[in-house]
């Protein structure tokens, strides 16, 4: 499962992060620690790789199963890496403006 999905609110694109317990949070609502831990986790997974599993069907003759192994930038793209980095950058800009 992709850990994020895209929503539009008032014409603005917002991203929802899904925790391992299934709880959904908008990226801007994640704590600093949660955001940083998620970024570090995606970095680790991009080095080790992930396996995507897909399958389905209603009857035995319709059943199918497929696996795809992602590594490096493919993992980062699948997991929405750039959106987390943009959120961290946005927060850093806000901190700089407040100083």
C-alpha cells in the first residue's frame, strides 16, 4: 500500500500520510519527529528495496498474482518522497521567516 494519497481541498492539493495502524494524517499535521522518521524510513527502504504484491480474481481460472521489486528512486517515487521533503522545506521556511 502506498503510504500516502492525494486530496484536493478548495483547489489546493493536500497529501494524506497513512501510519502503520491505518490512521491518516495530512502531511502538515505530522509532528516534526514523525516527519523526520518517515523521511529516514523511506531512505532506508530505498536502499534495501520493497516488493509490491498484486493479485485478485473471483474464480480459480481468473486468479492472478504478480510481484514487482522496487529499489532506489523507484521506492522514493512510490512512497511520495518528494512530498515529505517539500513539507520539511516548507516548515523550515516558516521557521526562518519567524526569526
